[in-house]
């Protein structure tokens, strides 16, 4: 299934270490992370995937929208997510600011963050394969 992406999303892809994928489900890629519009892993969602390492990480979530049906569908992911699922074999860190800066939440492999702490509705970027030293940790 093809997904049309806005120009800002294409620009964000060009700034990542490797091409990322978006959808609503993990697709078997090594990296998989899902942002949810509501707490408790509910509401609309968007899943980002990549081939491993930091591949699939996004420096600026501007232009990405919540894709799945439910509360929040069609609204921006940037500064709009309340919870996150890390379906990756390594930690994933969500950042308050673009380009992996500012307060952060680190989510352990295969772990749910049912309510983000430092980045609740203030998420601007994320990076697969990293664990921030001063981040809130979801284990």
C-alpha cells in the first residue's frame, strides 16, 4: 500500500541517515516505533520503521500526520503524541526539540510508554538505537 507524504515529510526523510517508512503497523523492519495520539496507546497512530541502527530516525516530525482511524486522525504527530510503543531491539529516544535536542524520554526495546513524561504532546524528533543520559526511562 502506497502512502502519499507531504513535502515536509519528504524533506524530513532526506535528513535521516537512511530512508524511513511510515504506516500504522510494524512491517518486519529492524526498527519500529509507533506514536499514539492518546495516552494508553489509544487513538490514531503512526508507525515509523527503518533497517537497523539509527535508520528510520526522524530529525523533525513536522509534516507527519496520525494515519490510523480514531481520535487525532489527520492531526500532526509533532507535538501531538501522548504515548509510544518501541518495537525495536534497541532503545528509542523521543526528544522535545527537533534534531534530537532538549528533554527526552527513552523507551526500552519492545516496551510501551503509556504516557510520555518529558515529551507528552511536546515531541519533535526521535532516534532509534539511542538511550539519552538525562531522559526519563521507560523499562
